[in-house]
C-alpha cells in the first residue's frame, strides 16, 4: 500500500463504480442491484473523510496522553528527589501558558 491509503481506496472505489456503470449498461435486468451497489460505493468518500477527521483527533489525544504521562513521571521523580513542588510538572502540563481559557483546568 502506498503512503496515502485513502487515495488508494478512493481510486479503487472509482474503478468499481465505473465497472458497475458498465455492468448496468449490459445487464439492464439487474439495474436495481447495480443501483444498490453504486449507492453503497458512493458512501465511501464521506466515510473516508470522517475517518480522516477522527484520525486527526486521535493523534491529538495520543499526544496529550503522552505529555500527561511524561508530566506524571517527572512529578514522581521530583517527589523521590525531594523537590519542593513535584506537582508543578502536572500543573504545567494541565494548565500550559498560552492555552485558551476554555481548555484550562478549573481549580
């Protein structure tokens, strides 16, 4: 598979829809079946767009989780080393400077 699986799927979908059009032309008695299959294939682009959107959201959540885990580990090490404010690492991650007020933790 190439580096853009969505493009490959879209390309195969286009070919399949072209084939359905050809089959419908030579077998008119199955027109209803071909329409049904074509409508199902027509759903693929919207489904791929939604998948791409959700994939982007997942990447953001994974990064956020990784950053929180790093802050937790830093806080634990800071506590073990006797730092004065080991929870500062967590506060810094939960309330990063410059974050919009709507995303900040409520105290």
